[in-house]
């Protein structure tokens, strides 16, 4: 599952969740639509552990990018690699993908 973070305001998160499919020709239905995902340069940060701590990884990524003078060019993506139903919380792997120039 891929999640594109669109923003956060007034205590509410806005995001798009997606799954890869082999056929992208499905007609839109309500809030469900087929789109092409991100392609381009990006830096990936791996987060291991609880989803509750993902904000800390976002903060560390922001600081790391700033020190190295990278410019973000789009919305970040979170890729949930592990299955939370069968993976202990401290072993969950989430990839944070940051598009850059």
C-alpha cells in the first residue's frame, strides 16, 4: 500500500492511498480512480517500528535534506512494506519516499 501525504491542518490528515495494479484502464467511480504514480529522483528513508513514531522520521528526513541542501519537489509517499496483522510492531517497516530536484 502506498500513501501520498497531501497535507495536515486543523488536526486532520489529507492523503491518497493506492495499490499497484496491472491494468490502469478502469473508469473512475466516486472517489476511486486510476492514476499514474510518481516517477523521478527521490530519496528513501526507512522507518522501523510503530506507525505512531512516523512523524519523528519525517522530522529527521526534513533535517537531513536541509543540511544537504536538497529541495523537495512534490508530496512525500509512505510505503507500508510490512503487514501489521502478522508483524510485531517494533519490526514494522515503512519507507518514506521524498521526491527531490
